C-alpha cells in the first residue's frame, strides 16, 4: 500500500485528489494527483486532510484507487 493525504473529494466526477509518496507498483514518484475510485462509497469514507493508506492500480489505463484505509 502507498500512503498519502486526501486533498479533495469530488463526488461529481467520482475522483479523489491525493498527495502521495511513491507508487512503487506503478513506478511513479510522489506527487499530488487525481484518482478515480473503484467504489463510489470510498468518496464518503474520507475527507480532505485525512491521512490514508491506499492501493492504486491502472485498469484500462485509468489511475484508480481500489482500496483505501484511514491511518
């Protein structure tokens, strides 16, 4: 899992903005970026400022959070 901080929850687009450390499984450095979520309920489980651990994957070329847990 990767760690990060929720910066924005956008229910209208179904996306989270997360400031994160390296995403080793995707070969990405730490940065702030938008992610789709695999389950819309994830958008209700977090709020800006929450520290989280999450798994991001790239199904169909779309960066998607598939699991998220508050720290």
